[in-house]
C-alpha cells in the first residue's frame, strides 16, 4: 500500500459547516472512494483551516484520483464542497490536493 498525505486550505469562516458535512458524507461517495482504492482515508484540520488528509492506496495517488474522476458521484460531491476551499489550483479540491513527500514511517 502506498501511504499518501496531502494538504488543502478550508476557508476558516466555513470550517464548522465543512466539519458538519463530513459527519454525513453521502453513502454513494463512500462506496466510490472504497471502490477506487481510497483506504484508511482520514482528514484532520487546524483552527485556521489548514487541512491534512491521509489515505492508503494499492496503486498511486494519481491512479486513486483518476478513479474518482470517473465516478459521477464525485463530480456532484466536489461541486457541493467547492465553496469551502480557498487557493484551489484545479477545477475542484480533489485536483488541487498538494501531495506531501513521506520522509519516515514506523512499521
């Protein structure tokens, strides 16, 4: 499994609603994530909106993102969540995730 860490920036004034929406992620979205290789997927956020995401995937981060790009539910979720992010470099947050380089892992 490849371990992936990434960063995004949530608008601080929308942080509470962002967290609330993640308490009720659509079941179809959860199924699509699992189906396209997003395992052990977690999100962590600071009070200023800096978001750290972590996942494990059997392929590569790009392959996992490409798989989700083929899922119709993903486009609807990305549109639904787009107002919460700042500094997006892609059309949606899932294409703007700044992948971090892993420098250490304790087995």
